[in-house]
C-alpha cells in the first residue's frame, strides 16, 4: 500500500513524503520534498504505478483540493481519503488521520 510506504519513508528518512494520485489516468506515485541543496523542490521516488485492471479511483479527497497525501517525519499526515472501486461494485476507502498519520481501510 503506497500510503503506508510513504509514512514509513517519511519517518525513517526524516523527510516529507507525498503520495500523488492521478485519478484521470488511474495511477499514483511516491514523491518527497528535497531538503538540500535546493530546499522545497519535489522529487519522484520511483515511477508512476498503475492501478490493477478493473480498479478505479472513485474519490480523491484531501484538504485544499490537492490530489496528494502528505506524510511528515513526525508521523503526522494530511487528513483526507481515497476511495477505490472495482468493476464488480466493491469499494474501499483509505482514510488518513492527520494527528497520528494512521492509515485506516474501510469498506465492503
């Protein structure tokens, strides 16, 4: 799960990590904030990963309307959720809890 991987990398690397969701192309990528020498830039950590066939983003909802989740080095995160659905009608919601950075999965 990319959200849990980003949380672990943020804490272990003492750096801000993002999971950027592209709902149009049904894919996601891990990114991190560059600290040195050019503070503030965003760098990719790997390649875009496509969702499995038959799985789609139903909703990507993070504060400020941004399409990405933020994971901080102190184990906190942005709040929000991503809902995934498949072609059989099943849905799962990935919920991020800001104060703890916890990732919870809900759904049928």
